[in-house]
């Protein structure tokens, strides 16, 4: 999972709620849930930010949906990740619900137009809708590698056939199926930009989501991860 917190200086976040979300994202690999005490202690001991457990509790619970709480503590939800990303950067594109045509033909086109070859895409699930999006928005001259966990190929053979037809028309698209279960994030990147998408590219715009540009440290880290996964992926 891409850690938005890795590209954020916690001291530059505007309010305590964002700082709490930052800690939940930062420590997600080591602990699935954190108590208010653990969040406060981390901010105090590791970031030199003075805060109380009560203040953390109020900050995280004053807005529904950003975290989930049970007896084990708080867990960061996708809405919270989105808010953390938006609080960090002006390069956040909000995708409105129920506007898939606008999302695919305006927002996505603008992103692809500014990317240089080669382009790297991670999308856990692909189908022919993904290929249709690329056909409409991608310059066929740009070499593109797509890493996925699974391909929806119904009826059998339709995805490979459509991919082959795109290649016949000059599109330089490669697809690699990475079978391990640790492929979760949806992103687009090249040598300059890294865009993290809150929704799958094949259904972008069907529900409210976001696309956020993250920093160079994240881009370099994820490019290395992408290349390592690509080496062992099964190519279509």
C-alpha cells in the first residue's frame, strides 16, 4: 500500500485530525489499529508534537467515515486517506460521483497528455473497459506497461483479443499479471509524475474518489517496486 505519509512533513499539517491520520497511515504496516494513546505517544516521542489522548479522540471522531473504531483502536479508512492527501497537496483532483464520461475524457486525458514514455500503470483488476480508456486517452506512441493482479476475461479470450487489436493499430501496451496478493494500489507514473488513484481506472467516475499527485520519494520507491514485480509477472 502506498503510504501518503511518506511524502508529508507532519509538522506542516494544518490540524490535529490530519496529524492523527498521518500516524495511522505511517504505522499501518506495523500495526493494523492504534489507540488514541498510541497515536498521541507517537506524535510526542517521534515528532515532538505536544498532544493529549483526549485531543486525538476528539479530532478523529468529530468527522464520520475517516476512521473505523473498535475495542482495538482506530483504523484509517479510504476517506481518511483521501483527506490526508488533500490536506498535503494542491495537486488533488476530486472525481465526482456519477460522472464517468467527464472523468475518463477530461481528467484522465489531461493526466495522460502530460506523461512521457514510458508510462507505468498499476491497477489490480483489468477488463476491456481499461483498454477502452487507454484507446481514448493514450498516445499510441507512448510505451506503456500495465501491472495487474487479475484480468476479467469474460467471455473467454475477449481481453486478449482486444489487446491484440490495439497492438495491431500501433499501441505499445504490455500487460503483466502479478499473482501475489500484495498488489493493491492504483497509480499512474512516468519519470516525472506519480498519480495515486482512489478508484480503479476501468470504473473511474462511477463513484466519488480522488487522484492525487505524490512526491518524488514515493515515485522512486514505487518505480522500484513496479520493476521488481514486473520481472516475475506473467506477460499477456
